[in-house]
C-alpha cells in the first residue's frame, strides 16, 4: 500500500493538521523501509535513526537540505497562530485519567474509542495509555473501521492490546 501525502503548499498546515501529516509521513516512511507498523514505544528509535542518517546526508546533498528546510518552513504555522491558545473546555476521560481541561465528557471503556477526539486531547504516550484503557472488544470495533479505510492492513495480533493500539495509532489517525 502506498500513501500519498497532501501536496505541499503554503497553506498545507491549514488543510491537513500536523498530527495527521505526521501519522501519514511515518506510515509512508515505515512502508518504504519495510519495517511494518512501528508502535509508539519504538517511534523514538525510528526518529533517531532517521535524524542521524539525514543529518549526515544533508551535509553532502544541498538539494535535500533545501527541500527539507522549505517543507519545514511550510509546516510551521505563522507566528500569530503559534502563540494563540485554545480555549477548549472539553476533557476526555474514561473515568480514570485526567487531561488538560475542566469540562468532562465521560467515555466508557466499553464504548468504541473516538480516535480523532482522543488525539485532540492526548498525544504520544498519553494517547497510547488512554487507548489501552479500552477493552479488547471496543478496540476491535475501531480496528474494523480502520480496515475498511485501509484494506489489507491489520494489527500484529488481535489478542494483545498493545498491538491493537499501535495499529490504531499508525493507521487510525
């Protein structure tokens, strides 16, 4: 399966949020490497490997260096939106955890998780931990939805929460 990233334009960050771009870019990179789905616990290692190799390569390849710099500059939001704070008062929790806001939307661990809603309030290890709080049948419901969107994909195993959550983070966002 090949993933095509959104066209790089001056307003790309307005059209496709950075989290979505990050997930798509990571998926595309993993596919190109042939390493399959990389879970959140190993994402740091992948990032280190990528950064070290690219840092070496751009010393010898000015075109690559400029391409990365241009894309980076396109992705960084203008200074006005970077300093703007969100006034969201929505808190997502399943009754056990906490987040950054004050108003609570209770989410049952037996309901199918809303990945987009959770991703608005949590990231990285926190998002992984929040998804782990759901029971296996709930997580499997979302796996089925993701597989409709990305046929031929599947978690490493459907019997382990960590594998399902890693799959959902890789393909569900």
